[in-house]
């Protein structure tokens, strides 16, 4: 009983901390385009969590999840235009719900076909579906707006309690509200019988069918709920950007959410939220500083797949486990040196990539470029020597410290397992 009370207290504190973080985030990050960046992170978090209902919780690899968020965004923006014209009366606060209902509708429509198969076949069907919808976005310009998309104005009617959704801070808090509600809803799904059966379908569909459950029906219901939350994300995106285009229903958007979710960690509920923060940072913020941002995103994804297949969330939870058992103090020195060496190697890689990109794409502007606040001549020998030296020092340092780190990590892990067995006994 005491363990249950302690667990409930931890959950309440976790949700309260999450709500507090959403409230104070714009007060901390209040410079420049920080609010816009936070707003994008919020919408992508909902999108990623909804996608993880398919991939992480149900084992359905989808290449077409953008269909539901994109169509939800189109219905949301058309609703806003109808409200502006005086045809409908819907408050902007509830526009994301319109997107969610639209996403759910198309989840019912498309999911009935796609979930009849599983595994690779399901993935290929969803890929065909997203290409079909993307093609329709250019065939029916009356609804999709053609290549220019559909635009709107989110400031509709008279302000209510001073809220007009003109200032970006008000849009952020609207996104934060829907993010919190959606996160609670999707977490609640994991605790329901349907959510538990979805996990069973992911792990062993044959045994689920043997005990009497229809796996296709489980996948279908899960996809419908996932499409609902994806539609909410699309509706919020329509409010935030005030424009929706064919890119919203493209395979590129579907691939991006797959990438972000995997980077964050599909095995953990909060993994897609971490992935959304990293993904938006790499694709939005980093793209303002370098033309090689796609290369960095690809390299980061490869590194995660090779060395942390559980995503960034798995790294976080492994270190939290060490802290819980009081073992982190034996690891942190080796971990710190390992991270420092990795940072040195990263500096060398970044220098080489940026200088290569400058010579290939900006040669007409001269050989001198700004790198790490210094003027660097890419035609000179010294910068290349420094970059290679940094990479070599970092790689050698990693090679030296890694065996000792692995030994300590293995010893600590064995001690934790022994402590857990003693506790169970």
C-alpha cells in the first residue's frame, strides 16, 4: 500500500512538474524567435507522441502519419476561414479539436484498409497512402490551395479576456494547454486494456490471437486514436503558422516524425518529446546557421542507431537508474572525460564539414568564412590541420577511456542487478 501511495505521489509530482515547465518555459526563453521555436516544439511533441502510439506501443511502422496531421490542419484552417467569413462560430481555442476530429475521421477511413495487414506490408501501404494524398493535394486546388496552400488569420472576432491570439505568447500557451491535455490523454491510453493489448500485439500477435483477441481490430482502434491526436497537432500548426500547404501531407513530414521519434526513443513514453526538441532544434534553429544541417541530422541519427538504439531517452533512464541506486559517482568521471573527448572530435568534424561546404557552395564569396566566431581561410593549410588534429585527439581519447568506462559500467550494472534480486527475494 505504501509503495502504491509513493508511486501515485511520484506521478502527481511528475505531471505537476511538466505543467510548471510549460508555464515557465517562455519566461526563461524569451529572446528573439524563442517563442516561435517553443511553439513548434509543442506541436511536434504531440505529433511525435501520436506516432509513437503506432510504432512504439503497437509495433506499426508507418510512413504516412503526416496524412492525418496534414488533413487535420487543412480542415482546421478552412474552419478558421469560415469563422472569419461569419459562416461558422467556433472559438480559436477549439480549432485544434476540429483538426483532431478530422484526423480521426480519416483514421477511420484509411485505417480500415491499412491495418488489415501488419509489418512490412502495413508500412508499404502507408507509404502508398501518403503519396496518394500528396498527389491529391495538387489535383484538388480548391481544397488544398495548390502549391501556395491555404492561408488564414488567427485573430478572429473580439478578444475574450484580452486573448486574441495575435501575440505569439498567447499562441504558445494555447499550444501548451493542448500539449498537456493531449499528453495526459495519450498516457492514459497506455494504462487502458486497449493500450495493454496493443503492447501485446506488438510483442506477440500470434499469442494475442490465440487467447481470442482480433489483432486487426486492436491495430485499427489504436490508429484511429493516434490519428485524432495527430489531427490536433495539425490544427495547432495551422493556428501557429496561419498557412497549410501540400508539404503538411507529404512523405517528408512523415519521415521527419519517424526520425524524431526514433531519436528520442520509441521504447519510452516521453521519448518522442525529447526527439521533438532535438529535431526542431536541428531542422529549424540549426538551419539558420549552417547549410549542412541535414548532414548533421543524418549523422546524429546514425550515431543514435549505432550506439543508442533505445534513443536519447534510454541514455537518460540508464543514468537515472545509476542515480537511484547511488552508483553514478563511480561513473561520472569516466563519462565526463568520454563526453569531453567526443566534443573535441565533434569540433574537428564540424570544422571540416563547414569548410568543405563553404568551398563547394560559397566559393564565389571568397575563401574566408566565419567559424566559431573566428575568421577562417579555407584555402589555407592551418585550419585543415587543426580540424584533423582535433578529430584525431578526440578519437584517440575515446579509444583510451572507453575500455575503463565500459568496465566500470559493467561492474555497476552487475551490482544493481544483484541488489534487485536481493530485494525480490
